[in-house]
């Protein structure tokens, strides 16, 4: 950020200046004006650049750090640096955002269900082609847990989520895994909460077994059919609870 071509736009004075400054720096990171591992100007330099106090700049940097966009280092060579955001770091944020959106905006059960299974079924072709023994073993391990009649409802629901997480990961596509983080780990627990008292564990286990067997055999069509059957069953459970 040593010249104008690498400087985020200066902001005009507005009620929430720290947010404005954070947005300007974030935009510079997203557009590539600021590159990974580049050191940001000091607090005093940013204060002069944006014509604000240092506490305001400090608050803006805290916002960026909370989004994992920057990291801070102490010492003579320290300061704020553009972070290399990993899919693993972004994953938790995706789950949190999806959970908040669902809880705050009253998304209907069927709407969430349709969205979740449409996204999950999009993984079927890649999963049938790319799954590894590790993915199959993860799914098989969860399936064995689910066959245990003594398993608590809470543990069954947790295993249910883990099974589908392994299924999504079996597509071996980190972009899909990230995009479906909210669908699997936010939408699915919501569905489990609504349907667990009415659903048949045996039915769920049978459908999970179909999915696993289809993946093991590389049968995309059967995998998709099993997911569609699970989708229909879940929607019917939601309707029966009205």
C-alpha cells in the first residue's frame, strides 16, 4: 500500500467509520490491491489516510481480524498483515452465518429441505467418481453407530450430520464442501430437531445404507435416487408434524 494504486478508497465521515474503513480494506484485499502476506500501513498511517482517530482504525482492524482477513504480529517486524484465508477457516463462518439466517428469518421447513437436498444431490456425480476408501470408512463408521438401538436421539442426530458431511466431502471438491457447510451443519440439525420424534431410525439407516452402497459401487444414479428418497421422506415427516 505504498502508492495510490494500492490504497483503498478514502471514506467520507459516516456514523460507523470503523466499518467503512474495514470495508475499504476488505475490498482492496478481495480485488488483489492488497496481496497475501502484505503488511498494512501502521495505525498512524491509516489514521492519517482516512482522517480518523487511531482507536477508530484499531476497531476497523479488529473487524478484519474477526473475519480472518488479516493477522497481527508483535515485535519490530510486526504489524497487520493480509491473511491467507483457508477453506477450513471459512467453513466455521459459513456454518455460523447459515445458522443465523435460518433462525432469524423464519425459513420454512420445506424450503430449507428442498435447498439442502438439491445442493447435496449436486455432489452425487462427483462423489460416485471421486470417493476414496477413507470417505467410505467414515460413512460406514457412522452407519454402524446408527444401527445401535441404544444410541440416544442426540447422538443419532450428530451421527446423521457426520454421515452426510462425509458424503459431501467424498466429492473431493473443497468449493462444494465449503458451500454445503451451511446446508449440512445448519439446515440438517434444524430438520432433525423437527422430525426426530416421528422419523423411523430403521428407515434412515436403510437409506444411508443405500447411499453408501451406491458410492462404494460408483453408481451415481442409485446414489441420487437414494438421496431423492431421503428428501421425500424428510419432507413428508415435516408435513405430518403440522
